[in-house]
C-alpha cells in the first residue's frame, strides 16, 4: 500500500506541475468567457450621438416620432441621442436619396415610415456600420411602443389602460418532491448547477485525456517501466497511477467549487438573476462532487489501461482519444433529456460506465433521483473502476515490454483472462 | 543467494531461455555473458519477476522471486530511461521510496551517492539537462540506493568514459567486499576478467559453459574474448 501511495504522490506532483493540468483547470472557464464576453460586449456599449433622417410617407407623424425617439433613447443626462432631420422623397429619388444620406455620412440611420403606418405598422430602418445590434433593437422597441400607444389612443383608451393590459403575471413555481413539501422551484439551481458540473466534468476529462495517456506512454517509451516493475507489482503501479491522477480530479473540482462559491455570492447581482450560495450549495452538491471524482477516476482507469498498449502518444491519441466523445455525449443530448427526462435513453446512458457519472449528475439535479439509486449507481461505478484497474494491470504487465507490435483485441482478452 | 532451477521461457513459440539452471552463492560477482539475443535480458527480467518463466523456479535467499520482497535487490536494466522533466534528486528519492527506504533516510543516501559518483552539483538539475553519461550514473544510483544484497547490472559500463567506468568498478568492488552478490551482464570481456569470480556463457537460451572465470580463461588461452569466440563459434557449427 505504501508503494501505491508513493506512486500516487509522484503522479499527483507530476500532474500538478504539468502545463496540461493548469490548462485543463482553467480552460472550461476560458471557453465560457470566450463564448459569453463578446455577446456581453456587443450589448453593453453606450449608444453614441448620431444624425438620423426620417422619411414619413404621408402619415404626418414625423414630429411625434422624432420626439418619442429622443425621449426614449437618451444620454445619461436625459438628452436625446439623435439629431433628427426630416427628408421627403419621390418614387423616382427614394432609393438614391437614402443611399446618398448614408454613403455621404449625412445620416447614420434613415427611418422610412411607410404609408398607412397606423394600419399596417410598417417601417424600414437603413443604417451604416456605426450602428450596432443593440441600437437597432432599441430603435425597433421604441417605434413598436410608439405604434402601440397610438393604436391604444385610437381605440379611445389611455396609456394607463395599455399598461394594465400588458402587465405580465407574476408566476411563482413550486415543486413538491418525495418529502411532500412544496419548495420554491429555482430553475437555475435545478438545471443550471448540474449543467455547470456536467460541463466542468466533460471539459476536465477532455482536456486531461492527453495528460492521462502521456504519463503511461512516457514511462513505456523511456523504458522507465522496467525499473518501476522491478520494484512494484503491476496492480500496485496501476492503482497508484489511478489514485494519483484521481487526486488531480479532486483538486480540480475543489478549485471549481471555490470559483462557483465566489460566483454564487457575486454572480446573482452581476447578472441580475436569482442566485445565492444557499441555492447552489444544496445537499446535491455533495453527490455532484462525488460523481465528478468518480468520473475522473473512471476515465483515468480507462486511459491508463489503454495507454500501455501504445508506443507513442500520437498513436494512442488517434486510437483511444475518441473515448472522450463518451464524455461529450450527455452534453449533446442534454436538451432531449431535459425536455423528456423519462426517455429510455437516460436509462441506457446511465448504465454505460463511461457516461454514468454525467447521467447521474443530470438525474440527481433534474430528476431528483432517489437516494438508493444514487448510492447503488456509485457502487456500480466503483465496481467498474476496480474491474478496469484489475484488467488494466493484466494488460499492463503483458504489454510493458512489447515494443513495435500492436496488440490485437483477441490478445488483450487472452491476457485479461490469463 | 540466487538459485535458478530449470527455467524456460518462449515468446510466440520461439524459445528465449531453454532450461537454464544457476546457483550463485552469497558475496560472488557473477558474469552473465552471451551474444546479442542469447536470452540474458529475458533471464534477468525473470529474476526480477518482471516477466515469469513458463516453467522452472527462481529463488532468492530461499524464497520464490514472485513472492520475495525486492527492497534489497538492485536492478540496472540494459534499456534505460528516467523521467526527463523531473529533477535528478526527486527521481532518485522516488525510486528509493519505492524500494521501501524511509523518507528520513532516502535523502541522506541520495546525497552520499551523488557525492560518490561526483554528480552532487547536478542533483537539483532536470534529468534532460544532463549528459547521457551522467544520466547513466543517475540510473546506477537508482539501482544501488537501497544498498542491495543482490545487484543485477545489465551492461553497466556502456556509454561511460574510462574515469567513470573506474568509479563504477570501485563501487562494485566495495559491494563485493561487503559480501553482496552481483550479477554482471556485459559484452566487455575485460570487465568480467577483472571483476567476476565465476561466470556463465549462454547462447540461444542455453548455457554453453559455466564455472570459475579464471578456469574458463585458462582453458581458452588465457582470454575470455577467445573463449567467447571459440565457444559461440563451436555452438553455431
């Protein structure tokens, strides 16, 4: 046992020092940032002052529209953003005039209010490159509101009547679990938290796969394995490696939990959502934590076992790298699983050991899996990890000194049986 | 100390070791010779329980090699390698711990060997920064850090300059003086003549000759080179 722990300690230290581990810890957050930040940036810039042209095709509402726009879309000092000018066109010069206004920078935006606006509510917005998505969206909203107000007044109602009609109902959702108590349902906790754990586990495994394989390959290709095997039994070596690499997973998830904790304190205010540490750190987090670690152990066992079959990393990645697709599978299927949680697919994936940890995280969060199932599936997964470690040590022992010859599936099965 | 009793090993039908028996007493330096592919490394790996014989028994101090504790056996394999990115000191201490040397002692022993093999200034460097010869010295330290009572050295002198070969030879002599048993596998006949009390020559997995080194030399005109050529040549005919 001491030797196993010495191996585990060595693997852990090597892992912590490797760039691959550092990348695998922070990459999920970097990817999240890369996917979120540009959209945040696109919608967070202040709208700059611009010249605007309005072509009102006979509705007589130019004054009202321009006042409405400058009342709704303002600077921090409540000043209207747009310097608005009215233009008139004929059917002959309509297109040319709009083009000239935009091309010669006379106006950045030209709004064409179609004839019979009160009936068909049609407008067109032309703009140059300075106008972003957020500004367009705000212009559309403002004009939509103007149109609605006009119609409400035309029907003989007041603006207050309109607010009354359009008021959204305040819906509170309660969930009654197996305990029979009604608990206020928080969609972020129910779907978001397991979703985040799933994402972190998938990314952790995909990013670490090369590190998991390369450790074994280095020992084989550098012929270190022969010295190791002269001091330690193959099953002790395998167990030590898996424990060491698994401990990396524990450190990884602990770092994630700290980040999630900090986010749960400040994220709610930042993103204006209903979120607090108490929402995130429910008893379920313990199960997510344990399944995350077991998922990591599972993939460590598989990659360490199979890594011993190859002489170099490239060959190994090409041959067994596809296994990390199993980790991505539940992410790809997350929508159908959420929409229809009782689908047989959920059951099948729960029993494929490479997808069990992911599916259980989803089932615990979304389906409120019962305690007996959570514990039973843990034992199921542990049995697989032990079985793979045992079979892996048999493969390892036979293949460690086989160079330049690829083992066939038949041979591998024979070694495991022997 | 080491008893090998009729061991056999075949790989995909080809016999690598064919009914080899040896009895090496305590405190002997034993030369294990043979041409390339004779079955030397396979035999040494079986002694170390890295691979298992198809039949036959190997015992170390009366205990089967499959169950005995390897903490007092040192092994320098022919095909060598160490973790390139790790520091020399860390690697040596790691393998020392795997040989069950207590944490409190392993550092002290490592320092002794760094100093003895004259690489103390390299101890905190990464292995990849060392020359091939110095890397080989580190591997030698890994083989001896546990103060082995049985030491198996497969081509220990390859790649070393004469000065370092002399350092290694002195270490071997010291171990012998302390009644430790050493198996020395090498193609350098002069080293066998100089160091080994007895020896055996194997070819195609079989023992061709075995006995006291000086007796074998006498039989073949006072030179092991001659003995090697004559015996292997005869065997091939």
